[in-house]
């Protein structure tokens, strides 16, 4: 598929959607920056003129800004029997996660992004903080639940897809080497056990030639002596 604006060729409709969404978020951010510059150029001091809270790069599930997981997510709390350690090279998290969702959420801390929350003027540089950001200035529905705009839902969905895709790629790059080693080890063990059984008449009662052949060989050697 091809972007009608810049003629960039993309592999899928989702990739095209992410491509367009990125520039839409860029428009919002740069408009805010432009307003800040204009305010300073005209020597106007206005507290509401556009202070922007930039993401400090830290991600903590205890922050009040983090939204509970589950908004527009269809995640399963099950580990598929795979290695649930973070595949990111240099990651300080060495312990294995209990479920797949925990690994997915953690891996989002390694994914850079450039997102902007318009109501609270906050810029996000990491997927983890943007995906779980709960805007205090956004619209609220029944029971105080935050209402996400269609654009925010679309951006979060695209970013989650990116995190999952990057995680699969990172895990896949490590899996082949370990799989080959394990398979070779298992095959080598099977061959060793099979050889032991074949050479040991006690373990292989169906072998009618092993013990007889050994006896005949000894008798033949005694005759030659």
C-alpha cells in the first residue's frame, strides 16, 4: 500500500494507519509548540498558554496517571509455556514474568513513541506511559470512568500492535539458537541410549547375534593359541 501524501510504500493497511496517525500526532504537538513560541515572542505571560509536561521516561504502575489495564485490550492471562523473560538486550529485568500480559506490559517500556495528550498537554516518549495514561482533564462518563476519544483509541491500538510485533520479533531472534541446541542435545541423548541398548545383550533381549558373536570370537582366539 502507498501513502497518497508522501508516496511511501507500506506493507499493510495497519502500517499505513500507523504512518498516518504518527503525522496526526505530530500536528497536535507542533501546534502546541507554535503557540508557546508565539506567546513568548509577544512577551505575554499566560499560565494557560501551553506548559507541556514531558514524559520523564520512567514508568511506574503506582503512578496516578496510569490507567488500569484493559481499556480496549483483549489480553489473555495465560502463559503459553514460552520463555517469559524479557528478550530486550541489556534489560535489567532478569526475572521471568508469571503471565504473558506482564511481559507485554514490561516490554512496552522499551518501545519508543512520540505521542501527545491534548487535554493535559503531556508528551510521551515511551509506549508504556502513553498506553496507560489516565488524563485528569479528559472527559468522564458514568462512575467517573474516563472517555477516550476515537483518535486516542486508534493511536493506542496501533501502539499496542507495534509493541506486540516488536516483542514477537525480539523473542523470535533468540528462540532459534536455543531450540537448535536443545534439539541436538535431545537427539544426542537418544542416540547414546540406543547405542547402549544395542551393545548390551542384557538390555536388548531381541539381539540374537551379540552374545553369540562374542562367544564365538573368544573360542576362535583360544584355538589360534
